[in-house]
C-alpha cells in the first residue's frame, strides 16, 4: 500500500521546518524525490521570476524536515542550458543553505564509478574533508541543462566541482551507452542507483535496438534494491514512434524507476511491462513549476518520500509518500466552444468579450477555493482558457488581458494577463477578398502540440519537394541537430560549423576542388557526386549518426551557377551565415515560434512567429496528447493510520534470508547485461571496483577518525572531521 500525505502549506514560504515524519531508523533508507525544477524559468517576468526558486526551496525544506538520507533530482534543475548569473548565484546560495550543516550522513559508499566525469569523479561530496555536507544531493542532467560546448560541460558540473551535488548519469560515448550504478549502504539496506541523463530520444532508441546500451548490474543482485532515474520522453510524440523510450526496453530486474522530463504529475507508482516479459514500477513526479500553459501542467504538483527497508524474509519493501507542493502558483486550465454555450454569446466582439470576462472571473474564483493555503506572493493564479471561436469574432488576447491587469503588480488579478486566451478554430482557407493588410493585422492563432523538431522536419520535407532550398549537400539530421543546438543551447556557431564540416568532408572525399568547376548542370553535379555522397553516408551510418538516406535525399538541392557566383554578396543576408546573420531572437522566432510555450516538455518561451510555411504545414496534422483527468481534491486526502508493515510494498521474498551484512566494507561487483530486445541476464561478466577497504579503516585512504569523536560511530563531530562508516 502506498501511503499518501498532504501537508498544510502557507508556513513553507521562508520557513525552516519540514514534513513531520518520524526519523528513519538505522535500517531504513529514506530518499526524497523531485524532478524538473527549472530554476530560472521566467526570470525576466517580474511577476513570476521567483516561482521556480520558491518551489525548489520547499523541496529542500521538506527534505531536511523529514531527515531524508539524500535528495534525488531527476534532471532539468535549470531552465536554460546556460543559466544567467542571477540564476546561478541564487541556486548556489540555496544549495549551500540546505545541503551544508552538521547533521551526519549515514550513507556508506560502495561503488561510485558513475559520479562525475573521466577527469574528476569517483567520490561523493560528503566524504570531502573540506565540506560539511548534511544533505547529499544526487542529480542527473535533463534536456535543458545537458552538457554542451567545449569540454562537454553542463551547468551541473559547476555545482559538482563546487562540492554541492553528486552529478552522475553522464555518458562519455553516446553511441555506446554504459550505465553503471552508484552503490550505497545504510544499515542492512543496499541500494544500486542507476542514472541516465538526457540524450536525443531517437538516438537512444536506436542504441537500444542495436544492442548498444549495457547495464552493469550490482551483484549479488538479490542484495541490492535497484533504482533507476531517467530523463527522456516516456510517451510517443510522432508517427514514427522512435522519439520516446518504451518501458519494455528497460531491464526487468529494476525494482523502481523515477521518470523525469514529463511535466504531468503521475507520481503514484504505475506498473508497466518491461524487458523479458517482466514488470517495472514507474513514478513520474512531474515538474515543480509550470513552464507551459497546457492541461497537463494544471494537475497539482507533488514531490515524494521513498522509504526502503529489508523485510523479514530478506525481500525489499518500500513505502511511498507523496506530498503536495504548496509554494506553487495556482493554475487553472479550461476549454470552451462558443457555439456550444447555453445561452450562446452574441456574435459580436462585445458579446464575446462579456462572456469571456465572466468565464475568467469564475476560473479565478475556483483557483482561490482550490488553493486556500497558497502564500500571498503566489496568490495571483495562472489562467489559460482555450476558446474555439468558429463563426465568432476573435479578440486580441493582449488587449483583453488589460481588464485583469492593474497599475501595480499587487493589483493584478492574474499572473499572465497577456496570454490568458488561446483562440483556435477549424482550418479554413482565407477569403479571397481579404487584403494583405487585413491578414497582417489579424491576431496570430497559436497551435498546441507542435514541437520544434516536427516543424523543422516538415520544412525540410517541403524544401525537398519544391527543390527551392538554398542548401547544398546537407543531411536532414545534421540540419536538425545544428538548429536544435542553436535554439536550445545558444550555440551560435552550430549551423556555420555544421556547413563547414560537411564541405570539408566532401572536399576530402572528392580530393580535387577543381572537380566542382566541371559540373555542367544540377543533374550532372548530382550524378558525379553520388558516389562520394554514398561513401560519406555509409561512413556516417556505420557510426550511428543518422538513419539510411538515399543520395538524392542527402543532396537536398544544388545551387545554380548564378547563385554560386553571387554567393559572396548574399552572405550578409543569409540566416545560416554565423558572422552576419540576423539577431538571435529573430532566428529563434522562425525556428521555434509559439511551440515552446505550448508543449508539455517545458519549453523555454516563444520568440516570434513560425512563418506561414511551417504554420500551414503543421495545421491540421498535430493533435495534443490527451491527459488523464485528475481530481485535485484527492491529493488533500490523508489515509487513516495503518500498520507499518502494511504500508510497505514488497518486491518478492528470497528462498533463503541473506546473511547479516559484514562489518567489513566490501566492494560491489557487477554483471554486464546486454539488451537484446530486452535484457540478457544469463551472461554476466563479473568485475570488481577499485574501491575497497578493510575492517576498521576509514571510507577512503585519506580519511582518519576525528580525534575528538565522542559519538562512537566514527562520524563527523563539531570539528568538521570525517571518520569511517561502520
């Protein structure tokens, strides 16, 4: 049985308390869980600039209040790949405030190979003699804060090297993924923590299919509770079906999975089929702050406590307690069809305006009633009303929002007056008598459920069909990756670098630059370059860079001789030319448009329209993923007290109860498991870690028991020294 708990909230803001739970015993490992915190989201919005930090501070307060052994974060700690200085300073202050202190850490490390990177890692921050860590934080990266640029560093590497977090799950080779566990021990409980930071979903999916994902399982398997944290798409988002990771690709011996990246809160464990006809339990905590105004984000936000202990018969048992966030701005989402209302509003602007004002007022009142304990600084709710306005006039959302915006922020009735309304209607051709000026002044219709990758793919398909592209000898996947890095990671030279590297590779294959001058026309160029293109394609395909494409698809278009002659004069206006391209905001606007603000993945915000071609290509093709109904009142229910044994979920008893753990610190051993359409657990190549210790020695060779240790357990004392873990 999974116990649920909802706490009263207003006291959380700025308070130092925590959830009132009995401290865990020496044989119970307590893990506090949160994902997708998106620190720095909407930092340029004066009303919402602190929302993400207030929610994160509540996570820390609850974790310290319930005396969790460690805090597990499932990716997207930061909202941007390159957080601002303001965000970094606030984040560091918060981590120092709640993670450093005199409370002893009861976790004994057994294997730490997956922490850090190849240059710096292999230890936990609470073993550092220069740090007094009271709350260890274990974290993986997400798609918003993944490694990029020179050295392939993430913003999390800054926190890791500062000794504030334990960053793991970072892959050195994205084409051959090896997932190694962090093995920790408390009392008689041993946990193997597997982490996989975000990768491109299609690449990871292909790696699974090609058996290039290996799990190094902690051995003996029965002695460990196997917990995995992952940050990928959990549900299918495209027709190809290769842009997500199905649960049946994951090993059946995993006891539980914490799934980040999906912002919809489905924190209760759900059983799903895994590899080899097994079953795995998945918890999806969702985000702690709303990053997009969609239905999935309106479900109440939660975090969780997971207690793990060893049962009487040697089986592992868990108790899962979900806790509702209180430092979160209320969000009400609703849809309406003007033509289906009773009574119907008048078919003029005044009639539509009067109806929508009354509707918004009702939503504001419902937000207050459903969230009575919301702190004062978060009392203005987020409102999103999706209006189907076929046969009715459309209002300007920004002008309509001024009705609910006062002269000062404290007088605002809502937190987002300019984008409360989302108008949509069935696609219709523009009337012929509509002038260009009327089309230009008509409000933009925002489409939901469309992501950036889909828009770019559709644009490239249109280019291939029309043969009007200005691109030359470029692969669709290479273009997609370059634009994605430009938009998501602020890599200004990604497009120019991709073009330069492609041309360099082709020149090396051709061997003689004079060959280009011998082309008579486009067909002749394609025919002569086809062998080189196929050679380059086979090389890339063998490296797993992209799927099979024909030479015609690789050679999207070839510039005419007149275009090549005047190429130098066009560079100043070429949007792909890095030195003289348009401003970054304009370029992003064309690539991304309104999509980032309307997807459940937590976009970074829209800047500009998507362009008529992308809009027309996307309209009518995309459907928003349906979200399950959720009764917000259920999260406030507290189950009646039950026997402690009944609150735990068992994971199967062993035939023989294992021997009591030895006092000696033994290294964990691993068995390699290759995924062959699942997990082949029969072949196990046992290896041992380099970290070992003998009885009576400290946790590492550099540690010595503190001279003034009077606690008798070898832990740190007021002097801040560290001793051995018994």
